[in-house]
C-alpha cells in the first residue's frame, strides 16, 4: 500500500481476466462475510450504476452491528467504480473510493484508492488501524478471486 497526502492506494495483480474480477467485485461473492475476518455481513446489497448504492449491515466479533454505505458516482463496467463511502462507526467521515481494473499480460491489475480529503483525517484513521484492515481486506479479496478462478475453471 502506498500513501500520498490524504490518499491511500492499494495495488494487486489477480491471475484472472478483468471481466471475471469485475463480476466478483459487483456480485454476491463480494459479500464481506465471505472474506473479511473479525466481522460478518448480516446483509449486503449493491446496485453498481451512477446514483446506485452499496450497503452492508455488519456484525463485529462482539456482536455489535454497524452499517457501511456507498453511493456510486461513476461506473464504467469492467474498468472503474467511483463511490463515496460512509460507515456508522465514523458517521462524520466520507471517503472517496476509486477502483480501477486494467488488463495486464493476461491478468488484472486491481487498484483501489481511498481519498480522505485531508491528511490529518487520514492520520487519525491510521491510528485506528484502518490501513492494516484495508490491506487485509484487499488481500482476502484477491485470494477469494484466485480461488474462484480455480474452482470455476476460468480460462486465462
């Protein structure tokens, strides 16, 4: 993961075609309970179009519920998702998320950037462990997609 000002960027290569990675990112496989450690999704919905939304109701390891929501501001199928993220854990914080999928030598380069707007806000969420959680979240998604590629025998 790299940091530039108030932005954190995570990049990874996934050994799968871009359309397959996209389908898993916007499909039911993305449901957080499938790959997030420490929390599970009680419910998850996604409508990936401009003005559409993503919402999950999460339950942490202690049984506490919280919501995560996003409104999509730009969507280019198989290429780009831009959305504004909020969580009931930090209701005064909105993170602008940008996800890019690019074909690269038969694989998919998946890049996610979180823009916190101000560097001091980013510093505060790092103190809470957000950066480690975010990196773990991305690695688990990559592992999930790679496993599904094998299970579904996706041609490369």
